[in-house]
C-alpha cells in the first residue's frame, strides 16, 4: 500500500473520531487551541490532517484530549500513516482484498468442517436483512466494519462447512445479498474499490446460486457507482446489461429499480430522451405489477422513491420546473429518521432551486443539507454538499448565499 493511501486512511480515521465527538473542523480547532494554550491551529490545518496531507505528530496528545480518544491509539494510527513498525489503524481499515484474498468463492481442497443446514442460512438471511434496515438510518462510515465482518464470515462458512447442494445454493444467494449491501455501504463510505470487489463477488455468488434477479441488482448497483464516480458510459452499459441479466420474468419492483438506474445513468450523461423514456418505463413496470412476489431486498422500491428519482434526473437535466414540485411534495412526507436520504434529496432540491433562479430558497435548503449531514460519515452527502456549494457560488452576490458561503464554503474544498 502506498504512503499516500496510508495517509488518506489516517485522515479518514481522524475525521471519523471528530464526527463521533460531534465537532465540526472549526470547533475541533478551537478545542485544540484551548487545551494546548496556543492559537496556532485553524480549521484549515484540521482539514489538511483529514485529507492526509499532514500528520499531526506534536498535536496527538491534544487531539486525544479534545476528541476523547486513547492517546496510544492515535499514536499507533500516526505510525501506520508513516508505515512504521507497530503502526495500526483502529476500525474497519482493511480492504476486502486483504480480508478475502484470492477467489473467495473457490472451494477449499482440504476436508470440510461442520455440517450446516437451512437453519444456518436462515440465521444469515436475518442478519443480512438487519444490516439492510440499519443502512436506512445509518451511514457507510458507521456500518462498513460490521458489513465487512459479516461478509468475511459468510464466505469462510461457505469455504469451510459441509452442506447439501440445496443449502449451498441458498448460502450463495445470501452471500450475494450480503455482498450487495456491503458494496452499497462501502460506496457510501467512499471506498469504491472495495465496493466494486464486493459487487463483483456478489454477481458470481448470485449466478452460482441461480438467482438472476439478484445478480442483476448487483450489476445495477455497480452501474450506479460507475455513474456517480465519473464513469458514465460504463454505468450506462452496465445498467442496460443488468436488465438483460434479469431476464423476462423479473418481478415489478426490481424491474422498476433497474429501469430507474438506466434513467439515472443517461441523465448523468446529459442524455435527456433515453433518461425520460426509462423513467416512464420504471413507473409503468411498478404499475403493471402482476402479483409476482418481489425479493425482500426490494422492499424500499415504491412509487414515492420513483418520484424522487424522477426529480433527481430532472435536476441533472436542468429541468427545475419539473424537479422542484416533485421533491417538495415527497420531502413533505418522507420519513425523517432516514437522515442521509433526506439530506441527499434536499441537496437536489437546493440545486433545482438554484437552476430555477431562486438562490435565496436554494441557500436555505443548502443550509439544511449541511446541518443534516454534519455528523454523517457518508461520502455521498459530502459530495452532494460540494456540488451544491459550487452551484450556489454563481449567486454569491445574493446576501443569503453570501452568508452561507462565508460560514460553510470550506466544505466545498473537502
């Protein structure tokens, strides 16, 4: 691992400690000045630490006091960043490649261990669903450790246990479901390489387990990540391939989801007509539900969620007159406990309002986004905050926008 990657991980670890202490970068700088008796630390210096540009060696004792963290852990984390002997970064720092080297689904050549049956697979399914529900109210930085541990344990169970063919297929399906939610969580935490590895492994597990719809969901999840990380053409191709993977008998909710991902990929690429066409197809798919049961993981695919995707796509396509009413309506009745999603959706509302030449309202929504996401260890909300602030910079002469950028403009640089 390169020194720059070690420093980046150290910075992410430091940022996580700060969020847990419920401090902004500015508040942490003030605390450090207070405990050290010097006024030499600013928010900008804290930002440099969290980006991995500098290691705060002489400030570690003061950081331990300000953040309520054990000094020995901070010292070992700093040693890890410098690639020194004894260095260790607490928390979920290992990549999936380190946790699951080689081909994780390859059978072992040694004799298998204990026999497992349907009950073991049911227990795993319950934990997978619990992790998925937790993702509704927590962010990637909070869940990546438990998600990776569960995925590793499930893969090791598949490698080492004895089971019937039927149980083996069911176990592979649960590994695939776990890989999907672990990939989603890793992506939210900004760990895109880990997410791609999880999705790819999950596609293989789902195919081996005979679940084409699940394999398509994993492919679509990877397409969504590509779309959001500057790989739009790959995202478009893979989103279309996911629909082909699912085949003709896919239930209504998953099909609507897959079509929405196609719409989003085209919208991010600025391709209005295929995006709008796919949005309409998604609504039609959900409306034409013939009663075929949808998989449990599709529980969240509702007409409300399709409306949100419509509004997001219209925002990307710079059609605010269609986006603003949809987002305003949905946010008025959206579950407030889903803080990350509320912050994300309000970020698109802020952007759409800016496009509609309503910078005062846009600044108001942007402030709400920042307040909601302040303590969320989510790269998605951080990136959306950056996008909105950059968009509002075009209206810096508006007093409400000027005040917002004066107070929070530094977030556009993180």
